[in-house]
C-alpha cells in the first residue's frame, strides 16, 4: 500500500513534464491530460485514505523510502515519504480542491493560447505541494517548499507580457526566498544539534537539547512559515500575486502555498511544544496578521485583493491557533480545510464574475449581479456565509473553535488573543459583507472597459460552475461533518496531540460573543454600502482607509528601505568594483608605464652620458665594496 | 737615504735576474685545439681575402668558417669525452688557460651559437638582388661613404664584405679564450681580441649605415673605456697579489699562500688595492654582460648593428662574459665572497628591474630585445650569486638556453622587411599573425621563452637560476626576480597582442622568404627552445657535470 | 601502470589539437568535426577512468610515474582521486558542448587573408586547453602541475583575445581594443599569480627537495618533514594567491568579468566552468595537502574573503547591464561558496565544494550558452536591448529560465545539493559564517530573476519580434545539460560515492574531523535500515 | 724614491683620462683620453712589478701597448668612416638612437 505514496506525486509531476515538453501537438488535449492526472492523484489519495481508515489509530502512519538522496558522512538525506493523518488531510485537500480548480480552469483559460503550459504549471504546483506534505524529513520538505515557490512564480507571472505580472511573480519568489532562508537555517540547526533532520528522530530527540536551541529552530521555522503563508512581515507578496489568473489565486489561497506554513508549524508540533517562547511569537504573528489582513481587506476595491486580505487574515487565525500548541493544532488544520473549501469557492466565484464583466476587478464597477449570474451568486453567497461564520456553516465551527482555543490559552494572553480573534471575526463579517453588497446588490455601476466594450454579464460555462457548486457544498457541510462527534479531532489527535486548556469562559459565551461581533460587522457594512448608493470612484476616505488601501504602507516601507536601498547599494558597489578594485590594478600598471617612460629618458643617445653612468656606477661599486668591508 | 737604497735595489734587482732563468713555455696543443683551430681558420680567412678571387670568396669563406667551427666543436666534444671536463681538468699553456668543465661547456655553447649565427651572416636572399648580385646584410664596401659614387660603384661591381667571416672567427676565438682565461693578462687580451672585431662588425650594415656607424662608435668608445677600467683593476689586483695567475691570487686573497716575501706581505696588508681592483675588474665584465648601470650601450648598439651581428653579439658575448665572470668570482675571489655578494645582489636587482621596466615603453623590436637581454642578465646574475655548484650549473644551462632563443629571435627580425630594409618599428608588426601566421607563431614562441612560460627553455632556465639562488639563501632576490619577470611578461605579451590581435596595416611589411640558412637558424632556435623546455634533464646533467672549476 | 590511461586521456585532445590546426584553410567544417570527434573520444576515455576507478580503493589510482627532470627532483607522476575523477569528467563532458555551441563562432571574416585560419585555430586551442586542464587534474607532482597550470594560460589567452563576440556593442576597432585588453588582463593577472606561486614552488623545492605530492604529504603526516611555521605560511600564501586569482576570489576577481564579457559564450564557459576549476581544485589538493597547518592558520581570513565574494559578487551582478558580465559576477559569488566549502574543513563542506565545482560548471554552461545563443540572435549583450523574448522564442526562454533556476540553486537541480552541503558544512563549524552565506541564496534569486524578467518577459521589443527560437543544434547542446542538472539534482549519489572517500583523505591531511552533533540520535540512519 | 708615488701618479693620470672621456666632445680626443688611461695602467703595472720584484707587470705593459695599438687601428677606422659620412667627429652629433 505504501508504494502508492510516490504515485501521488508522480502522477501530476508526470503531467507537468509531458505538458511542458510535449510541445504544440498537445495544445488540443493538454488541459484534459492535466486535469486527468490531478484527478488520478486524488483517486490514489482516496484509496489510501480508505486504507488508512481501515487501520487502528496507531498503525496509520505509512512510510516509503525510495533511495538515499544526499549521503555525505553524517549528513544523510533520504528520498523518503511519510503518510500519516496530517499528511492525508492535506493530500485530500490539495488533490481534491486542486482537481476542481483544474476543471474550472478548462473553461476559464479557454481563450488563452498558452493553456497547455498553464495546466503544466498547475500540475507542477500540485506535485510540489504533495511532495511538501509527504516528505519524511525537512530537507525533502524544503525541496517541495521551493518547488511550490517555483510553481507560484510561474503561475503568478503566467501573463508575462504584463510587466506588473512579471514583477509580482518575482516579488513572490524573492519574499519566499527570505522565508526559505529561515527553513534552511532551521535545517542546519537541526543537523548540528541532532545530526539529522528527519521528522521521527528529531522529534524523538527534542527532549535532549536546550530550550534555547529549540526556540531558535522554532523561530526559524516560523520565518519560513511567514514567507509561504504570507504572514507579517513577509505578507507583501500576497496582494500582488493577484496578477495571476484567478484559478491560480484560488489554488494558492485555498489548497496549496499559503497553507504550507500552517502545515510546517503543526508538523513541527514537537519542537514548538518544547519552546513556549517560540509559540508565543507564533501566536503574536498570527494575531497581528489576522488584524492586518482584515483591515486591508476592508479597504480594497479590487475584489481579488479584498479576498486576498481575507485569506491573510484567515491564515492568521490558523497560525495563531497553531501557536496555541496542542489546544489549537487540530482546529488550525480544521479551519484550514474548511477555509480551503469556501475560499476556493469565493475565488472561483470572483473569477466567474470577472469572466462575465470583461475581467473588471473593481467592485465599485459591479453591482446588482445577483440576477445575471445566479449560480455564481448562490455559491459565492454560501461561501460568504461560511467565511463570516454563519451558524451551521463550516466556517462557523472551525473559527469558533479557534476563538475558544484562544481564550483557553488562559491568562492575559488568553484574553488578549481571544479578544483579537473576536475582533477579527467582526471585521471579517464587515468586509465580506461589503464585498457581497458591492458585487451582487445595489444598482448597476458597470463601466465600459478600455476598448469601450459595454459589459453584459452572463453565467459562466458548466466547467466553471460545477466546481463552484461542489465547493459550495463543502463550505456548507464540511464544518458540521467534522464537528459532529469530534470526528476531526479524533482523526488528527494521534499526530498532533490535543489538550483542552482551561477556558475561562464557557463555549456558549464565546459563541454568543462571536455572534454579536458578526452582527455588528454585517450591520455596519449594510449601513455603509447597503443603504446608500456606492460611488463609482472611491472617496478619499479616512486616514485608516487610505493606509489600508496601501497595505498599511508596509509595502512602501519595503520599497523605500529594501528596493531603493538595495539599488543604491548595488550601484555604489559596481562603482567600487570598477574604480577601486580594478582601479588599483590599472593604477599599478599605469605607474609602471610612467616610471618606464621617465627612465627611458636617461637613454638620451649621447655616448658621453653613458660613460658618465658607467663611471658613476664604477664609483658606487668601489664605494660599496669598501663600505662592506668598513662595516 | 731611502731613495738611495731603493734606487740601488732597483739596479741590483735588474742586475741579478738573468734572462735564462725564464723557463721555456710548454703548450698543450691538443687541449687548446678548439681555440687554435678557430684562430688558424681566421688567419686563413685573411689570406683568402687576399688571394681568392672576389666571386668565389663568399663561398670559400662560408665553408671555411663553418668547417672551422664544426671541427672546433668536435674538438670540444672530444676533450669533454676525454674527461677534460671533469677528472682530467687542468690548467694549460703555462697557467694561462684553464681546460675544465665550465670552459668546455661554454666553448661548446659559443661554437654552436656561432654556427647558427654565421648562417644568418651568410643569408643573401632577403634583400632583392642588386645588379644581379645577391646581397647580404653587410655593406658592399664598408670603407665607402653611404650613398657616395664609390659605394654605388662597389654595389654595381657586386662587392661584398666577406671580411665579416674572418672577423667573426677572431671574435669567436677571443670568446673561446675569455671564459677559459686563467690569468688576468689572458683575460684582458681575450677581451680585446673578441671586442675589436665586434666593433668593426657593428659598423658594416648595408642598410641604415649611419646608425650602424654610430652604434660602432658608441660601442667602441664605451668598450675601450670599460676595458681601461678593467685593465686598471688588473693592475691593482696584480699589485695586491704580485701575480697574474688566478690560482696565486686566490691563495693570496684567502691567505692560504705559503711563501710570502716582504713586498707581498706589504701589499697584502692593503685591502683597498684588492677591493678596488676586484671592483674595477667586475666593472669591465659587467659592461660586457650588460648589467645596470653599465648597460646603456646595449640598446643603441643592438639597434644600430646589422641584425645578424646583433644576434651573434647578444648570444655569444653574454655567454663568454658570464663565463669569465663566473671564473673570476668562483676561482679568484671566493675568499672575498662576503664583500662582493651584497654588491652583486644590488646589481642583480637593479638590472632585473630596470631592464624590465624600461622595456615596457619600447617601440622598436631590436631595442626591446636589447632591454630584455638586460633583464635576463639580471636573472643570470641571480644564479651567479648562489656561489654553489647548482649556481654554476644553472647559469651554464641558462646561457645555453638563452643564446639560442636570442639568435632565433633576431633571425626572425631579419625576415620582417619593408622598402627601407628591416621593419623594426613595432607599429609595423601589427597584424603580422594575420599576414604570415607561421613567422608570427615562431616569434611568439621565442617571446614566450623570453617571458619564461612553462614548456619553453626560458622557464627551465629561470627555474634553475632562481632555485639555485633560493638554495643559496637569496630568497628575497627570487621574489624580486619573479616580480620583474611579471613586468617583463607584460611587454613580450604586448608584442604578441600586436601581432595577433590587431588588424594588419595596409602599408605593413612583408615577410621575406629566407634561404635554408636562416630557416635552419630559426628551426634550431625553436627546437632547442622546446627541447630544453620539455626534456631538459640531459642538458641539466651535462651542465651539472661541467659545474666544477679547475684551480 | 599497465596501460597509461591518464596520459592517453590528456594526450588525445592534444593530438586532436595538432591535427585540427593542421587542417587546410578551405576545409573548415572538417576541422570542426575533427575537433568534436576528438573531444568525444576524450569523453569516452574520461568515462573509462570513472569506471576503472574504485571509490573504496587507494587514495590515488591509475597512477603513473616516470623520471623526468631528476636535477629538480621532478617526476612525471599522475594519479587521480575521486575529486580528480569527477573534475576530469566535467571537463571532458563540457568540451564537446563548448565545441558544438561555438560551431560558427570562429568562421573567418571576409577581410582576413588566405593563410589566416581562425577556425582551425579556435578549435585547436580549445582542445589544447582541455588537454592541459585534464593533465593538471591528474598531476600528483607539484612541478608538473605548475607547468600546465601556467601553460594553459597561453591558449586561453589566444581564445579570449582572438575570438571575441561578433555581436558586440560598439565599433569593431573598439571591440578589438576591449578584447585584447581583456585578454591581456586575464593573462597578466594569472601570470602574476603564477609567478608568485613559482617563488613558492621554488621555496617548496628548497624545503622538501622533491615535488611528489604523495611523498611530501606522507612526510608531513609522519613528521619527518617539518617546515618552520613562517616558511609554511609563506609557501601557503604563495600557492593560495595563484589559486585565488584563478578561482577567482575577491578582490582578485576583476579579470573575470572582462574576460567573460569580451569572449564568445563558449569560451566564457571554458573559462569559468573548466579552467577556473583548476584553481579551486588545487586549493583542495595542494594547499590543504601540502600546508595543513598554514591552511588552518589562514582559514579565518579566507572565509571572510569568500563571504565577501559571495555577497559582493551577487550584489554587483544585480547592478550589471551586460548579460555576460552578470553571469561572470554570479560565478564570482559561486566561487565564493566553493572556497567557503573547502576551508570550512568539514566533509560536508568539502564534498559540497567538489560537487559545487561540477554543478556550477553545468549550470553556468547551460545559462551562458543559452545567453550566447540569445546574444548571437540580437547582436547585443546589453540586457536593456531585450524584452518579451519568451513570447517569440519560448523554448529559448524556457531553457534560459532553467539555467537561471540552476544558478539560484533551486532544489531538484544539481546546484542545490552542493550549495546546501556547503552551507551545512560551513554552519557546522562556523555558524555565523554559514548564516551570512545563506543571504547569498536570496541575492542569487534576485539577480537571476531580474535578468530573466528584463530579458524574457514584458512587452515584446521591436528588434526581438523576429527572433527565431532555438535551432536543432542549439537544442542538442542545451538539452543534455539540463537533463544532467536534473539528474544530478535528484540522484547526486553517483558523484558523492566517488567524492566522499577522497574528501575523507583530505580531511585527514588537515587532521580535522566533523564536529559531532550536540545530541547523538541513534535512529539517525534508521531509514536506510528499513 | 718610493714607488708608491708612481701609483699616485698613475691614479692621477687615469682619473684625468676618465674625466677627459666624460667632458670632451671630439671622438679623437675621447679616444686619446682612453689611451691616456691605458698608459696610466701601464705605469701602475711597472710600478707594481718594481715593488714585487717580478717581471710580470712589465711584460703586461708591453701587451697593453700592443693592444692599445690594435685599438687605435680599429678605433680610427671607425671614427674616420663616421667622420666621412657625417663630416663631424663630435660624438654628440651621433645620437640618432636614443630612448
């Protein structure tokens, strides 16, 4: 059975190779091949899942060791996989949602002549992400990790003829690289501490080293997670990443990429449990990002950017939960899964809207679309209800759990974190409602696009709507399904462990509070965007609004400090290289030449001056000899 | 009173030294054969000039010269085989001439170098024939004023200066004796014997006679000047030791002499005589070697002299002069080592650096090579300073390697010609590699050898002298030598760049197709360069066996 | 000692060079095929060496020893250890690609005379370089090594100065001037380095009396040959200086950008992927082997210089306007990694460094050759003259991207393995240095992606619009390289198995052992156990 | 009288000769100065031979004269030919080659 694991990755990888090397002859069939292979991977996943359910909780971990990858003395990295409940969860999410997005893309990318390559990249993305979650050691995980980075680079920059897209892709890759630094340093630390970086032995040996070392490792892992999961301070790439085709955004935000960070932290539970300080930092990062994303999400008029903000904030929830330790791990993953459903749904919906509106992204130019694209409206609506945590929908359960867990952390921390999560819930309700209202309600604010085409919105083709529907189901029922009988908890607990913590207030109170926040958020949103007409051109807005529109100036900070500074640095170094380092050398050469020029003047052609030099030379020679004797 | 006694003693001395006490000299003709053959051939050459009809003179002279040199070389080989280089090494001709390893090795080198040099002397295909007579690099009639009617007539009549061959032979004879000279008198005479013919040879260029004559005058005056210094040095040394013989002087210098008469005891006390004498003799030899600051004649003379002569001088003179220098320092003045070594250090350093640095900005090939020869003199001096068997070995090897490269290089220079004769200005060499790759490649090989690039004889030689110097404890000298050879590399490379990487000029020079003579010279040059670079072992051994002086 | 395989391997390209040079002017194509043939024959021999070589066996295998210059204590001694084997393999592997890629680079211009045969010369010189590089990888006699270490400058010099880019910004004289400047700069830099090394070689001779690497190393280990501390240090510096110029290490690097910028892409590959490797290889074999103590003494300074090279090279690369110069500075940064790995004195570091030499060779070759194809199409080396190429020439762009990704050492491609090993190896002994070095991986991404973005993406430039995609010959050149990059990226074991034993020997030369992990985990290698 | 004085004289003559070489222009005069130096050497030889009471020095003196004579022959030949081409015997005029 474990021999199937490699196939999980192999299928989409094969697809990628075929599609990218296949050449034009595959243009007709390419997208089908891609989708098929993604589905195959999902199928295998399901088989393995069934098999896993058939086992008792403690024998559910499968491992497959292909060969030794890098063997140098003590440094032994294996090409080996490990499939446990945690990986399983991700495998299903990735391959499942991934497949749906493939299907969706068939329709969405229909008119793009490079569709074949697009599917190649999608397959690559899925493959890399699967490798990431299946690796049994950190170096192999790093392999997948960077693979994801590459795939995202290719997909975000898919429309390379747009400079903005190319720049966004580059930015995403670079920011991720900064995170990768963290991961590689963490691996080095593990190697020097434990002499290995494979999960099992490392987690086994955690007890034997100092807490300081573990904290260091934990923080480095967190840095990595920040990069991939777009957490403050490495979140800046996420917004620009919207330059990519919408299915890509869906894939990045729901199934792959950003979830990697959460996976990394939950996977490294053993390390974090032993390093409270690191955990605290994790929760802080999560909390900050949670608010940051939410605030940004409130101000964006670009529908995708708004959703991006919401993703950031939702991932913030997960990171925060992961930071809480055993109290939160399970719920982090649970929220990750449910979020996978509804966020994918929302993005696909957004894509469908754009599809109908000549790729217009400014929500202020939407409005009243509910009648024109009903399916999109409904699915999007369900996704919306799910994300704001409307009772009974999946978001409600998963988010509620996290909020409870945050309080359960106990002490002032608990109160603060809990407060933040509550506040976040409120803001989420606000900005999602805003999106909803601006897009589907109110009066038409449609504008002709650049080439003067009046938009006439229409429902998207089946290939696009079907995935949306499926996802909508997910976003409605997943939460309940997981929660009833604590299925999800029982499923994951053997891997991540679980503890109740000590909730200061009862679950009911928390839920009630959440509801209140929810209503407040929705209310304000309705008051602002539901009651009065929405201006097509965004008003100047308050200081906060303007800040939020510019991602709270965090990007500008990067630009000024890193980009500008970097440019100056490189320019000055180029100058140094040319005039100083090289100058010294050329200078010496020149000075030799000059000396030569001066010396050859002595050779003035007059025999007598030569005689003089001889005479002088003799004199000196004699004097020297005598002197030698004298001293 | 004192005057009286001295006057009296003067008289008595004169009285009671009867002539018959002077023993009849014994001459080992067999062991002096090489020299004698060459001298004899030179004399015959004069007679040839006198009696053989003009038309056939050239051929007779060439044949005679080559035959003489060949047989002389055979004699040298025979002597070496007979063990005169090692076991039977001895002092011949009443202590006047040493027959030992270094002497034979250097004589062999000189003879071979001379052979190839004479080939270039005899080359008559480079210039277009004048009035149906083939012409060589020498004036039709050295005595006649350039451009005058008499010269035109001489050219018309097809005169050629075949005297160059006997002159060369005389010079060679002197050079053969010079490194073998075992007393100061022989040293001086040999010096003059090879210098005077060279002065003349410098003056007889066919093209650019003005420069040729100027070169001759400069060479002659400065040469005479330096030999005066040498002579005065000899006088002082004689005064110090009371003898001309190297052996005796050596004994006196390191105080191992047995019989000391009062006069000697008196002068021996006076080191100033010794030191000044030694210094002055060094001056004379360093002049011939072309060491800074006695080098200034080199560029002018090298440039002005007919190129074949330049090649001959540059190679053979250096060999002979360094031979004499070695013998002087190793046989006569080893006792004085601690006095002369520092001085020679300084000279070597200055020579290496100055030669390399000044060459960087040269614009004339011949002058460039002249300065490079100065730099090389510096490198060889580094080997001399080692004062060890390795030192001698390395110097001998270096001289052998260097002389062939030099003659070859100058031979190539004779090929590159334009309307005005040889085109020696570097700018004219631009793009030569495009026009005639082979010539350029050959010249590049020589330049690389000069630069001491591995796989050429230059590298082996340089390694030899530097390692000898290092073992002699002159590490600093090695470092400086290495640096200056880096500088030197720069200008050799400049020429290569010029030849290969710059576009040929429209009015560029043509490369004359030489007769087999010059071709042989160049071929031999290349062959030796590569062989000594790739498989030097045999020759190193040879030099090693030849590295002990007889005393 | 039965069949002189090593000699033959070095001799074949040399013979090929002579024959190629002898081909008459008219038969240009024949010369090309002849050269290619010989390079392939050499490759076959190199493979044979790899096959004959037993990783577990003696340190030096296939040894040959003949007397050569007894008076200098020089012997003609050849022998290969694992490091030598892989580097010979790399050399023999790359030359055919270099030749194929440079197929038309040396076709004579109209202005040149009948007797001028640049094409023959070009390929002959390439083979000559190959021969000399191979023999210097084989030499176990310091003098023998030095001879070829120096001699290879001459053919390289003619390759750089004689055969510049046709596609060159600026007028032709200007181009020629810049080219010969670059050539002279290359030669003088390396010559000065070599001459200073010569002084050290002589010093070694004075101290040791012979040049046999094995004897001296053995004597050093046995303590029968003791050098005064200062002598050893001076000699070490003499050797290291030459290698650092060749490698090149900051601040002795400035010749590389000129040389690579002015020469044709294949020659640039020859310089950075093959010839420069001799420098790093020699550090590993000679500096550490002959002067272990001095090496340890000098390590701190060298590490700092290596770090500077890494960061500085990368940053300057970002600021370049010229594609080839950018690649050159990238290489400088990579050489920093190699030297870092060598002097980290851990088996990971040194194995990594050795792999790095190979992988850097492959990746630079891929990137540079594609860049060369690109340049030959547009006729300019300036990044600013390109844009949107991926639209018109997707295959070219794709290969270029892969080359770039290899340069930024993406996991799955060979360079990642070596780079990570170097980092880990360094980190294990010098954590701070290791961490600073990791900055390099971000900067690498920066210059590569900037290069790709500016040349390949964005709106299509007018001049680029008609650019043809890769031709068959070009694809045949690039595809195998990419295949190798991927293959060695996922299965580097083939190399590490050969290299590791050699590295162990080197480690024992310098009497160093890997730092032990803080916590000894028993189940460390449990995975293989299964 | 003390033969050392002859040495002083010799040294004096030698120096005069050398100085003459350095300061005079005319090639002939230069050459004469060289001869003077040689003769100074001769004087020194004879004086030393007198001091040491052996004949070597005097013999050398004769050799020196012969050599000097030979030098004259060669030297005059060269100088005369130069004079005939340039109509000047000044060594300073002969400076085509320099630097």
